[in-house]
């Protein structure tokens, strides 16, 4: 048995994937806008959580290696937090890290 691994189509960066999936132009535009809003909202939330962690590290005058030990992550992970590399983290991971330093996260809706 052979597995087909040929790439037949590649969506260009920034293209509306919903159009390429066959949605009407109107629906694709609406779905794309909604997905971009969700992506941006998630990025902003991650940045806020990372700012809290970075501020804590700075306030306690910790080196990244020291912070990594307390947060129970690697030093490069601390660097990624400090440099706001949001794509490298889930919200859950950031919430866990904040919990480890005694900063529980509260969710408010609305």
C-alpha cells in the first residue's frame, strides 16, 4: 500500500482559506473576519499574561535561569515569555505558570 503525499494545492499566506474551501464570497469574508478577530483576541490575552510574568520576574530581580526554576520550565521558555512570543504558548500554559508564582488568573466574561 502506498500513501499519497503529493501536494496539490498550497494556500498563499494571507489568503482567505474559506474562499478556497468553497464558501460563497460573502460567507467567506464573514468567516475570515471572525477568525482574525479570534486570533487577535487570543494574542492580546497571551500578551497580557506574559506581561504579568515578565513584570514579576523584573520585580524580583530574577535572572531567566532562576525564573525558569521557579516556573518549572526551561530558560529558553522564560526568554520566549519575556520576548512575548505568543505563538509558542497556550493560554493554559501561561495560566499554569502564573499559578506557580501565586498569581491565580480570574476569568471575567463580558
